[in-house]
C-alpha cells in the first residue's frame, strides 16, 4: 500500500507543470550553453571561410559577381560586411562571427518553437527542440553559411502565414500576410534554394483562394509584396552592370554542376538522427489530425523530396529547411503516444537530453580546460601576421586566406575535377582566359 502511495506521489510530482517547466527548459539551456562554448574552439568549414572572405571582398574588391567570383545569393555577405568593418580584420572577428551564427541558430529554434506552439501545442513544441537543436543533420547550420539565414526567414514566412490563416477567420488585420511575403523574399535573397518553399507556399495559397479561405486579391498581393525586395536587388545588379553575370553564376553555373544522387549517402545523412526520423515517419503514417498538421507534414515531405532529387549535389545542409518541420511532427507523435502525460514526457525529455548533454558537455569542457591547438586556426593567424595587407595570397581550396586579396577573379575551386572543369569553362567565358 505504501509503495502504491509512493508511486502515486512520484508520478504526481513528475506531472507537476512547474517541475516540467524547470527540467524541460533547464536541460535545454544546459545543452545550448555547452554548444555555445564548443563553438569558440571549433574549426571553420570551407563554406564558412568562403562566406567571410566574400564579405571582405565586398569591402575591398568591388561588386559581387562582376568583380569577383561567387555563385550564391548575397544577403549573408552584405550582413557580415559591417561586422568586419566594426571589429577589424583579425582572428577575433572570426570568433565573433561564429557566435553571431550561433545566435541565428537559436533564432531558428525559437521560431520553430513558436510554430510548434501554434500547430501542436507547447508541450510537443518543447519536445521538438530536443529533437532539433542537437540533431547532427541540423548542426550544419552552426557554420556560417547562407543556409542559416535562408532557413530562419523561411520559418518566419511559414509562421506568419499560419498566423494569417487563423486570424483571417476572425477578420483581423492582414499584416501577417505582408510579413510572410517579405520573409520569404528575404529567404530567397539569402539562398536560391528558398525557391522550393516558394513553390509550396504558392500551391498552398492557390488552394486557399480556390476554397475561399482567402480572397484572390490577397492571393495576388503575396507575390507582389514578395517581389519588392527582389526587384530592388535586381535593379542594383542592373545598374552596376552585373545582372547578366549574376544569372550565369547563380543559375546556369549551378545547374551545370555534376549530379550526385547517392541514395546510400542520403540515408547516411538522415540516419544521423534516428529517433527524429523514426517518429517523423510514424507521425506521417497516422498521427496528423488537424489541417495545419497535415500542411506541415506535406511541406516537410516536399522539402525532403527537393533536397534529395531536385538539387545537383545533395549536401547535409540542404535538408535543413525540412528538419524543424520533421521535429515538430516527431515530437507531436511522441506526445500523442503517451497521451500528453507530463510525467511520461519528462522521462522522454531525460532520454533525449542524455546524449547531447554528455557529448556537447565533453566538447565544452575540453574547449575550456584542455584546449588543443587548432592547426587551421594557426594557419589563418600565420597569414594574418606574416602577409602584409594588400599582398595577394593563393588559397585555391579556401582554407586559410580570409582578409587578404586573391590572385584572380576565380579565387577558389572545389576538389572534384568535374566541378573544376565547370568553373574553368565559366571563367574562360567571363574573362577570356583560363
């Protein structure tokens, strides 16, 4: 009898909203702190150095595309430019940029949480953060790359769109439609792959207009509002004489990259987050009941399909737009399976938090108390300390030259010989020489 009372009291304590709040957010905060500390000692991916160096070139080398090579949309590079100007051309600036990128990462998680509260409720939304923030496939966005801004503003576009649909019923203001369109436009200026979400939102809005959830006038206003920032940037490219080369490098060049569809490679990428993948799949099978949940499910499937089949080279970060939506579905599935019982959800949180706390905690402790000399960091510092400003540096694979000029318009290449061949042919066409 006493054992039954003890069990009931323990269950009641675990089901306490206050305890759930403290443990749920406390463990998540611990993971975030460990991840943040770990960033200060981590190496830079080649894409990160490409992004930072491109921003530096905007300061010193003129107009992007026209005066130096780049084949991504430019928003991130323009946003990094004032940071470099303010903090200076030194190694400390690289670490500051890394921490700003980490803040963007947390903003994506925050927007995903708000979307989750709207779609699946606050309890499942919190569980989704444990599936999202430490997910190996999603941590590619801890690197300074255009994908982070693309995902952030894509998520904002979705959040505002769902707000608009719900407030439309109550006859409230249409500011959410405007914010959604502008966010989607900014996402596109960050990276071309926002095109996939644009197609999905276009289909969603057309369906909503067809069934009377929105007016055709509202349907028309969305692309009109979306086009304003994009048209402004295209106008800038036109007046700087770089519109044609923008099209060649950002679209024709990327389309010409060698196709690399490897099903096993795709499985390895998604398989890094087995729990997320398992409960996401189960959720698609039969746990999505409301209209909004089914829309999120459909969007996630489309974005996954696009990442696997519609891009030339499917890298891990290409899956990032779908991961927050997958995490929401997986968390909702887990919560429904235990009837949204707080005591059971608290146990689930403990299980999900165990590995991230241990692994990121170990890396953070090592970074703080037993730092290892990072060879890449030392190479970057060596160039900064020994090469005078204004002296060109050859760094063909983009590993160490951040704040020094390059020897040519074409300042980096990839190791894949097919990519090099494609770059070389474009370089010859643009400059008249190899």
